[in-house]
C-alpha cells in the first residue's frame, strides 16, 4: 500500500524546498535565456522587450504543455494505481495522428492548412474529450465496471487508429507526406498564438480542479477498498479525474502534437525529487520539472546545436530510456 505521508521531518521539508528553489532558478534562467539569447538589442531597451515579447509565445506554450502533461500524467497514474503508464495509452495521440493524416489524405497538402485555426483546434479538443467521455462512461459506469478493461480497450483503439493512419500515410505522395510529418512530431512550433485564448483557460481550470482534489487523490491512491472504507465514492472520483485528465491531454496534443514519454519522464522525476506521495507537493513539483525539461531542452537544442526541431525526439528518447530502466528495475509491468 502506498504511503500517505507528506513531509514528516525537517530534513524532508528542507530537501523539498531546496529542489523547488533549484528548479525555479533553472526555469527562470532558461526562460530568460530563450528571450535574451541572440537578441540583438541591449538588455532592458525598448527594442529588446519588443523582440522578447514576440518570443514569449513559445514560453507560454511550454508552460501550458508542462502543466497539462505533468498534472495529467501524475493524476492518471494515481487513479490507475500504476506508475509506468501515461494517458497516451488511451489513444489521444493516435486520434490526433489519425485526424491529421485523414486531412492530408482526403484534402491533400491543403488539409494541414484546413486543420489549422482556432475553430479546428477547438473541434479537435472536443472530439478527443468526447471520445474519452464515451469510453469512460461506457466502461466505468456499468455493473461490472473495470479500469483494467478500459485501459486494454484504449490500447486496442489506439492501435487500430495507428494502423489506419499508417495505411493512409503509405498512399500519400512524398510531398504530402513531408508536409504531414511536420505535424506528427510534438513541436513547440506547431502551436499558434491564436490557440492560447482557448488552451490557457482549459488548462488552468482542469489543472486547478485536480490540484484542489489533491487530498482526494491521496485517498484514491490507497485503492478502491480503502478509499471506499474512508467514505470516498471511488468510481465517481475516478471518472471525474479521468475527465479532467482527458481535457489536459487533449489541449496539449492539439496544441503541439504527440509527446508520448514527456509526462512519464517528468512524473518519474517528480516522485524522486519530492520524496513523498502527497499530491499537494507532487503535482506542483511535476509541473515545474516539466517546464524545466521542456525549456532547457529547447534552449540547448535551439541555441547551441541549432536543431530546435529535434527537441521532441530527444525528450522522447530520454523518456523511453527512463521507461525501460523503470521496467527493468521493477521486473514487471
């Protein structure tokens, strides 16, 4: 059974807040670096801040994605009682890829353009969240509701969508596939500032509700029997959390594209850094960790290696390696 302790000793508290302080300094450093590096105007001048303002959109996008991915993953792992799975298992990213591929397949290269814009962005979120609600409502509200069956069906649906997408991609011309490929990797450049008026409120409301539910998440982490014995409606709380998780994942995926292992990577790091299972501490720390990972990777790859397009590939590779290490250490799924 998981421990529900918070920060019981002075040493735990000092360690936690030291980690938070270090991550906050790194986040501020990388954030300022992205605004100031290669900025031709003197720091503090009107021209400097004008250029920095144009670059600030990327920082806002990173913050939104960091909050969505980290809080969604930690909450999802809690309700599924499994530290090695992520919300991507439910087919959100496969659905995104299928929509993008179908647009190019049926409309041509102009399909990518047709799928851009605020109405299309909002529609993608609605479709993803609707898909999740149907899945949760069907598989968690019946007499024989089973979370494991829901996960398995999510995997099957995701696999089916991936197969359909692969089939359509094979029928595309090389030029059409090149246009599509740019949308199939998670990339900060995929985001449009016009999406933010929708993405930011959804991110703040969903993540805020999950943060406010931290104490209930601590109880859910104890398991169905224990949480029911403590007076919590386990099924209702699970569906509510999964709905909020689906909103966060839909916003992140529709905003920048698929990033399968980002959430797993930062959730694993957050638990190591926090040294507690209390969600009041783990959730904020995971969001801060995710922002540092994203902004740090983007800063290094963009300004040192001049390869900003491979940021997501590097994060996915590192996340995949961490995933394998965790699997090998645990010796089981």
